[in-house]
């Protein structure tokens, strides 16, 4: 699985390809960006196809060294928090391969992440004194309960990350995409 990361995040990671990598995992690729909020390292991940986001706060050097593990943990537990079927979650997790990082970013996905940061995450931060009070699984689940428009979509249509990730996982775990 590939995570396309910003140069800011790439500087914190141990192994990042300077060449674009080709995705060969049926789950698809993700984008990630590093933010500093309340003097804490925070990372937001965004699935390229569904615009499903995951948010982690308070990362330290050892977290960046094992970002693969932390990403999988956050992904699985966010799906559980959203009440996805456990059988579907187990099938999806079985498809995860070791994460590879590159710096090839898509502006549309980055724009979706920027919108989540500016609208949804800032509202959550407004209600709390410190970013570390945001529970990672609950926050990630809440950030996905929103409509998302993507450049090139028909007028009046939108993605719904909670629904679309469920449909995507059902498709790829049943052998519908490869």
C-alpha cells in the first residue's frame, strides 16, 4: 500500500521514495500531511478514492518510525467505531500490505484534506483546550461524517466517506476490484 506524503511529513519518515510508486494493492492509496497543532505533531491521512480521513495527534519520533503500525491501528479502530461489520474489517485488514511512502501528491486529494482541516477539525479544536484531548478513533469517525465534493464530479453529487469507504471495502474484499 502506498501513502503519498507531503515533503514536511517525508522529512520525519525513515524511508520515502523520491520516485512515484505504483499502487498494486486493491485497497488503494492514501495521502498524508503533517500539521503542527498546539505544538504537537499531527498527521491526517486521506484515502484517494473515498476521501475517508484518519487523524492522529501527538506523534513522536518513535511513532514516525512505526507509522505503518499506527496507521493500521487507527484504520481498523475507526472502522470499528463507525460500526462496520467486523467480518468486513478483518477481510480489509488481511489485504493490507506493508506501507510504502513517496512524495507524489494529488492536488485534489490535498484540497479535500485542507477542507477537512479548515472546517471539521478546526470546529473540533474550538470545543477543546488541547489537541491531545481529541480521541483518535472518535475524531476520525466524526471527520468522515460529511459530504465531500471533488473536482470533476457532476453538480449536485458528492462523496459520503463513511458510506463510500464501506462500499469500497465490500467491493475490494469480494474480489470486485484488483
